[in-house]
């Protein structure tokens, strides 16, 4: 699991400049889910800050096929979120997530 997270982070960081351009000025949000409901997700980032991202009916979810991860992420899951940016609002286009072992 740790190798997956490290590999995912390295890949995202390597592609960050291209991805931001490709997604119309959006960002990647990486970290752990601290809160989630039908309209937003809050993520504690690797730098220790918290980012709130809006969720819509067009947001796609992709679970890592480990530890029974299905559906949508839950509090405590690790996520990489692709976003678009409209002013100061980040909106998720895709949420990739993995459950910690033992959850």
C-alpha cells in the first residue's frame, strides 16, 4: 500500500505542470479525507493544510482495488483529486482513492 501511495504521489508531482495546463488551470489535491458529504470533500494535504473541494453529479470516482474499496471515498481514505478552478472554488472532476489497510 505504501508503495502505491508513493508511486501515485511521484507520478502526480511529475505531471503537475502538464496536468494544470491540461485541466484549464485546475489543481491536483493529494492527501487524506477528513470530511465528506454529498456536496464537498475536505482533504488534509501532505503539507498539513486543509482543502475543500466541491463535488458534483459529474464527479467520477475511481477506487484502488485493494481492501474492498468501492463506491465513494470515506473519512480516512487517501485521495488524489483532479479539479477545475473557477475563481477560488475547486471542483472535482475525478477522485481516485484507496482505503488504508485494515479498514
